[in-house]
């Protein structure tokens, strides 16, 4: 999906397990582009939102680690993430 024309170049929504994720590519006033990943979920008090912003200089490394993490999940045959955190 194409963005709304206000600095948003791309937006796509993914719904999964009661959560909604948005992947948006935005453009800053100076023309720099960046990725925003937003998560919306219901909570007992209403809704909660979390955001991650990935700038171009970190995008390659971010995608590399995301691919490796996805591979571990797929190889495990489990649909839930493994509770081990590394590289913090």
C-alpha cells in the first residue's frame, strides 16, 4: 500500500494473535527515509502501542539479525519465539 502523502511512502498492516503491526516507510523533511514498525495490542486498560524506528545506516544489520532470528524460530518448529535474548 502506498502511504498517505504526508511523509509516508509505504504502509502495510499485518494482523496476528490479537496484535496489529504496521510497517511504514517514511521520509523526513530533508529526504532521508526510515522504517517505523508499530505494534498495537489490546490491554485491560484499552490499547497499547510500541514503536521501533530503524534508520538507513542500521537497516542492513537489522534485517540480517531479523532473518537469523526468523530462521531459528522456523527451524525449531515452534510458532512462539524462544525466550533467549542475545546481543542486547
